[in-house]
């Protein structure tokens, strides 16, 4: 049986992040690409969608922070 810390790291590594492309076709939104960043963890049944910033990097950071908070609460 694996040590708890090793199992926790494996579970964290199974978290998948993808980007749902924007749906704007033009107009005033042309050139602005706010996309939804989606995080999924199949084993834990977690799906998180973040579209708080226009910057995908900031959305990814926020998504990772939210996942870490949720994961820490589940592991306690």
C-alpha cells in the first residue's frame, strides 16, 4: 500500500485543465478572447469552470487555487 502523501500527489496530478474557446464572432468583442477554463477530476467527481478574467493565465491560476482549496477540504 502506498504512503498517504504519495497517494495525495497522484490524485492532484489527475486534475485535468482544458480551455473552452470563446464564442464571439466579431463586433466590439473582436480581439478580446475571454475563454472559460475548465478543471475536471474524474475520480473525485469535481468539475470547476472559471471565466473571471480576460486573461487565461489568471483564470488558470484561480482555477488551481480553487481546486487546491476543495481538495484540501476533502482530504482533511
